[in-house]
């Protein structure tokens, strides 16, 4: 999954931020496992039924570096270029993965 995210970003000319990525879901925010926005095919963890993940690619037009606003929460690209962030929650099942946040 990480390899696919990074490959799509690079194919369209976007640098890949590796400070952020997806994560497991449970009782606290941003649980393990971490799902990087880049990786090598076939090298990540095995996705097993029962696992629920938030997949969160974060791309900026000009740089892979980020800066935080003084509020400690707002994130921007270090060079001021436009950014995009989206999130989908998926559940790994015995069959196909289920997207729990489908677009209407």
C-alpha cells in the first residue's frame, strides 16, 4: 500500500512527505501500525482480517518538507506551495477490503 501511494505521487510529479502517513485505528488517535506514504512493493506488513487503517496521503506541489503554524496543529508546506490531504478508513476482511468512508 505504501509503495502504491508513493508511486502515484511521483508519477504525477509530487514529492512524498515521509513524516506523515496512515495509521491504525483503535481506542486512541494515530495508533500503530504506521502506514508510510512511500515504500517498496512486497516489503510492508501483511494485512490481516480485523485490521482497520486510516490511509492518509499528504502531498505538496513543491516540497516534501513541512512546517507547523504557532497553534501546533496547522501544517503547511515549507515552501508555501499548495497541499492536499485526504483520508479513507479501510477495514481488512476475509474477502476484499471494505472502504468505510466511501465518497457519496
